């Protein structure tokens, strides 16, 4: 009886989960900075703080980061996504990671923008 319950639980986890979805579901943290410092950071149009800072990105959504500062032209960037290595561990279950947007994640490479004065 206990053995069948354990096997059922293992089968359930294997069918309904991918490795990235379990081990590294996000969100992703990306360090951002600007030259000069102190630019306002907007994530998909919503203010999240000032540089330098870490921004929490929801990997299930596309992201646009906009940097604004008085007397400077605004700068917008779309952070790069990279393959989530944990997705490969799940083999066929990468389909679950794809369904839950966990097969890719935002790169942890810091984003530094240089702003141009008006």
C-alpha cells in the first residue's frame, strides 16, 4: 500500500512538473545602473526605484526597462533572456517548463545604460 502511494506521488511529480518549474521558478533579479547615477527606473511603465538597484523581473512577461532623469534623454532596454539550465534536466518534462515560462530566464548580467544630456 505504502509503495503504491509513493509510486503514485513520484509519477504525479514527474508528469506535472519540470525541473526549472520546481527548482528555479523565478522571479529573476537583474542589477541595473545608469551613468549618471540616480535615474528613475520604470519596469513596463511603472516606477520601481532609482539607480543603482536590483529589479525583480517576472519571466512570464516581456520586460522593458526605461531610465529617466531630468535634463537627459530617456533610455529603454529590453533585458535578454537565456536558457534556464534546469529546464534541460527535466528531459521530456521541459514541456511543463515551457508551459509555465520557466524554460528561459532573464540574464543576470548587469544592465548599465549611459544617458545623453539634452
